[in-house]
C-alpha cells in the first residue's frame, strides 16, 4: 500500500510515497490486533472506567469525538466490506470511510475489545496523521 492510499482513508491527500508494510500481528490473538495505545485504552477502561479511558485517549493524542475514538480497522483480505461495516455499526460505531480492506470509524472505547474479537478484523489502529513543515 502506498502512503497516499493510507492517507486517503484518513481524509488526507498527499503525494504518493512507498512505505514499508507493517508486520501483521497474529490475528487470532485479540490483544495483538490492537495498536498499543488502543490496547492501553482497553486496559484503562476495564480498570478505571470510561472517563479515565477518554482522558488517557486525549492525553496520548488520539482523536476523541463525543467519547468515541477514531480508528482504522484492517479486515482480512477475504472479508466482505459490508460485513465489517455492519459489525462496526452493531458495536455502536459511526463508519466514516471505507477503502478496500480499511474502514475508518468513530468507535466507543468500550467496543475496542469486542472489535478485536471479530474474526475478520486483523488490525486496529489510529488514523495516520501527517504534519507538514511551515
């Protein structure tokens, strides 16, 4: 995948530049399906509750809107994109964009763990942000 394609999912268009693909985590282990900041939110949510999880998300720079965290979900290449979108909506997410196996959504923090349990989900991460120099 090119950086341009990845940024298209997060709503940012940029020049296309090749990037090295990230190694795939073991998709059967739900804790390995969540990027580390998101996995930390699951832990904080379970131990300290939703307010502490939202505070942690904001303090680590994650995009939080009305108590929901913005994520990009990578589905298995064989998964039906509509199934993934329907699963996200069933978890309380608001789907914003979809491109091939990538879906960007605003998701309740409480739904991160159930999302990671879905067999068609292989990876969940925050959107890629780009900062341009002045």
